[in-house]
C-alpha cells in the first residue's frame, strides 16, 4: 500500500497538468455453479471492475490498467483481489530518437510475453532500432509490490531491428528470464524411518534464448516470415518457424506453415531430467474470396512426434454475418470432430448487435477409447445507446459428462471517456 501511495504522489504533477485523459471503465457480473459433490452445489456471482487510464501531456504519458475482482455472496479463496497490470511512465521521441518506459508494463518478445516491473529503453534512427529492458517478475495475483529477491526473479533482454530496404525486415534478440521457486515443507523419513518435516529449497530456474526473425513482402504477390530460436542453456535449437502466403489471383491465395520445436524446459528444472522429443509440423491451405463478404477456406496439417504422427483437417467459410467451420483431428493426438457456427449482425447503426454461437465436438483420446461429446452454446447481444456506453449480455450453455447442463450468465457494462484539458 505504501508503494501505491508513493506511485500516486510521483505521478500527481502529471495528473494535474494532463492535456488529455482517456480510458475505459468496465463492470462485469458472471454467474456460475460449483458442485461440492453430486448432491450439493453453490451458486456464485462473480464481480470484476476493470479500469484503464491514460494521462497524456505532450510526449509524456502515464498508463495504468487494473481490475478488482470479488465474489458477491459466498466467498472464494484469495478474495477480494486487486490486480495491477500496468502502471508505467512513458516518454516518447526524446530528442526525436529515444523512448523510455518505467514501471509495471507489458512485455512482448519472440520467446515469451507477460508483465514485468522495470525499465524499457528504445533508440531508433532511419530504418534501424535497438531496445533493451530489465526488471523483476511480478508477485502472485499482480499485487502492487516488488519481489525482494530480484537477483533470482528478473527478466532482461535486448533487440535489434533493421529495415535495410522496402518490404524487408530483420531482427535479432536476446531474452533471459529467471525464476526462484518458492520453498515449501514436505514430509520425509529420517534414518529411523520416522516422518519429519523438511524445507525443500530449489535452485533458480532460467530461460535464456537467442532468436532471429526475417520477413519479406511483395504486396498482392507473396509474403514470407521466418523465425529461429536457440536455447543458450541447453546449447541447442529450440524452434524453427516459417509461414507464407502466395496470391495466385487477387481472390485466390495459398498459405503454408512449418514449425519445428523442442519443449521449453526451464534450466535446473526437475522436468529437464525426463526424456522428451521435438515435434515437427506442416500445414498448407487455400482460400478463395467469392465476393466482398464471402470467403471459403481449407487447410490440412500434419504433426510428427517421436515415432508417430497426427493429422488435422479444417475447412469452412467466413461472411459478413459470421463464420462456420469444421475440424477433424486423427492419429496419435486423438480422434476429434468439431463443427462451429458463429453469427452476429448490427442493427440501427450499431445500436444493437445480437450474436449466437454453437459448437459441437466429439472426441476420444485413442482409436479404441471411449467417445465423449461436448455441446457449447452462447447467445446474447451488445447494446450501445450512446457513443461512450455499451452493455453486453450473454447466456452460455455447456454440456459434457463432467459439466452436465452447465448454465452461465454474463453482464458487462463499458464506459469509454476522452477528455482534453
């Protein structure tokens, strides 16, 4: 709480002199039922209040995103929860080539993403840029506090981007993230075979990767993207990925996808002692745009495991009203058939937008295993009587052998605001 007060005091001059204040406030109510056993169940009403705020003054911004969640009536463990996802100061285009972000902020890298508490600095000039970041991992439930053992719970990295000429983009990046597993008590047997409580203390676990990316695009003709990841701890290739698209005509396109990857295992983790193998995935597809509002597509993919493989087939159509698709999986990963339909349409210039979705899945884990069925239905509408207010109402139904006739209900209220001083 003290850190929260300090953060507000530091940001107060910016709040008072802000030229622009914008954001969104959302209030949600979600009902569900939880069974303690076959005869007893409890109904829950979950409430979430989410707030996004941006204070802007010239090239300075204070960006925040948080939510408060609790249960109305019967309480759940760790309720109520106040989560801070963003709380950082951003200064853009310093001397026309530098940008700095300081505080709790989002992180996007080829290897991983998430949130961290720290600093992100970027320099750009002409078609080149270099950036770096360093900070600490977040505590549980995104609490507004810093982890004390930063030396064991940090994330850092750097990235270099180049656009040497039109349509070509190149990048190389380094990523290092370290975790300190929490100590815990466990029962063990002493020399006399009597149970005693022992504190289990594990070493820090680490991800450390070097990656490269390349993309090239000729608009209306083809585009191709490729990425490579190297695990510096295990000294081996972690992932090779490529995808591309070729326009045969203006309306007909062919897509391709390739992926080779090893499981991402933390260094020093107990999972590193197990034998595991890589997977290799291929997928090809075709799509045809019949008119402005109707496109059909089809894709076929194959995944190779150690000593076996699995296939998937997907085809469907997208329209201005929604989409319909069918997917079939077979082989080593199990048997699955799924059909999904979704439709939505706005009336009276966006005043009301009803929507409905239906999905039916039949699956089994092996050819001779028991078949299971899943039915999921959602129906609702979005009402926007004013430009800055909207209301979402949705009913949900789910049915399988575990969740039998499960009904849920969602109500969400959104308010957008944008004020200049």
